């Protein structure tokens, strides 16, 4: 089945990155968070309601959607080696996932 998708968000996202400014990385964490929150809210996106990556109104919400749908994010959330979307044998399926290794 052939499906039609919307326009690529690439051009919109490029301009959103430019709007954050070249000096973005030089700011402290609090200033960067405030700038991203303001930009995301101005684009009409909401934190807590992540859209599909290609439908994200702002690149920051698109990046969050991409990350939080990843197996790595599930492992960190549950602090266990879940390996979402991976295959385990039937013998292993009833075993509790191992905890994540602590980083030193």
C-alpha cells in the first residue's frame, strides 16, 4: 500500500536551529533549557505529549520523540537491561531483566 506523507520537517527544523543561535552551546545549562522551552512552546508543541518524530512542530520535540521511543530510553527508565524490540528466547522470556551496570 502506498501512503502519502506530509512535507519534510527538515527546512523548518534548520531554521529552528538557527533561531536558537550559534552561541547556544556557550550558555549554561539553565539558559539553554529556558531557550529550548520557550522555542518549543512558541512552535505550539507541548512537553509531555510527544508527537511522531516527523510530525514534531519543533526540532527539540522531534529529538525527544526519537530518543524516548528508543530501547536505550526504556532501559534507563526501568534501570534494567530490557532490550525493547529485541528478541529473547522462550526460556529467557520469563526471567526478570538484569539491572543496568552502574557507571562509576
